[in-house]
């Protein structure tokens, strides 16, 4: 009887200690994270509306057979400014406004805090992802340093009359773009549009000249990357760059070393150092221990983070598994529960030994 009383007393005391400790577990920041994710998705949704409206104002036809959600972010199968092959379903997948929510999550996982600075190296092949990154930056009150190439693979920003520069103008008009890019380049092979038609290169060069934005034009990879890093550093003016977001497969951003093809999408770590001759901006940033967010293999991103593949209609901001997966962390609770369970078992074992009859 006495042993039972002791057991009840000890268990009661352990329970009080356990539930008392759970009150001191730090509150998760996830609810605030989700709100910021949804806010970014809402901004991207507004940006898509502004881009579609801009295309319609220019009396440009949005092909419902290819741009099935009428976003204005899907280009043509081929054009004079097209550089390489592209996947239509992947381009449509990135038009989901919740990609901006995902970018918020990845940026926060990289340790970036509100008001800090990120660098973005983008290809015109994925205009929706550029919009997503800028939307995430705005939701988090970050300063984005953007360098963008204007050439595009199929179905990207490859409409000669409505490419990335025109999309930027739509965002500016709607008040959704806070600062101009640091520089443009042609993109494509050698970052000099070698795989475009001469007509396409001439069109883009004329557009760049009219913007007054700095033009990067150096087919030497090491010099090209050095210039880009210098631009990022000068624009940061001594403030730290907290993350680098790579969008697409730009030659200057991902470099030429084959190891880059093994990188998984999302927040990544480079397994080994790349020789200088093959380094892109991505590898240079990694050498500085700057977190890398790599957005290239779209199906892998969708599968990894719970975003639908080629959805129609597009999900509304705040819809999808990405938000359900961003739940309150249970790790501290699980650790305490495990300790509690082991103590209870030890208590029963001790009582069992005391109550056992002597041999």
C-alpha cells in the first residue's frame, strides 16, 4: 500500500514538473511566418494581375491554350529572343502565387531577418520566379539586389515585344517594384546571346540602352562573375548580403562546373569547392558562406515543398501544402515528453525492486 502511495506521489510530481516545463518552451514564430508567406503570395497575385493588364493594354494576345491561367507570365514556344528549350508545364507551375510564400519560407530558413539584404541572380526564363522573389522581399521588407539576363528559354519572358523589361514596367506602374535592377545582360550562351538570332540580340540591346541600366557584356566567365560580385558589393555599401537567390540556369550565375547539376532545388549547401575557371556567382557567394537558394529544377521544387504541378486554376494565396507543412515546431515538446516517459519507467522499475520479495 505504501509503495502504491509513493508511486502515485512521484508520478504526480513528475507530471507537475513536466507540464510546468512545457510552459517555458519558446513560442514558435511559425504563425507570423505563415502570415508573411501569405502576404508575399498576395503581392505576387497583384503583380500577376498588373502584368496581365499591361499586356492587354498593349493589345497583346494571351494564348489560353498555353497560358491557361491568363497570367501574362507565359511566353512563346519560339521567338527571336529565345535561347534554349524550355518546359511549358514547369513555366506554368511557377506562376502559382504561393511560390512567393515558399520564397519567404526559404529566405527565413536561410536566417535572413526583416530589413536585411539579399542578392538575386535571375534569368528571363522564369519571370514568375523573379516576381516571386521580389514579392517575398517586399513582404519581408528586404532590399533585393537584382541582376537579370533578358534572354529566355521557351515559354519564359521571350516575347520580343513583352519581355522582362516590359514586365518590370508593369510592376513599376502598379507601385510593386521598389528599386530598379543593378544590371541587365543578354543571357544565353556566354551571357552574350550567342544562341539567339541576330534580330533578337538587336532588340534586347536597344531595350537595354533605352532603360539606362548598366549592361554586362563579357563572354569571359571569370571577368563576368567578378563584375557581378563587384556590383553586388558596391550596392550593398558595406552591409552584409544575407542570401543569394539563383533563378534559372544562367551561365554567369551557375557557372560551368558539372557539379552544379547535382544541386538539389531549394536551400542548398555546396559539397565541395569549384575551381575558379568554372565558378558562377552561386559558387562565389557560397565561398563567402552566404546561404544559397537555388531555383531551377521546378518539378523537384514542387515535389519537395508540396506545390501542385501545372495547376489550373491557380491556387489562391495561402492555399496548399506549403502552409500546412509550416506548422509549429514540436521538437522541444517531444524531447521533454521522452524524458518524462523515461523518468516514469525508471520510477516504476525502482518501486518494483523495492516491493519484490527477498529471495
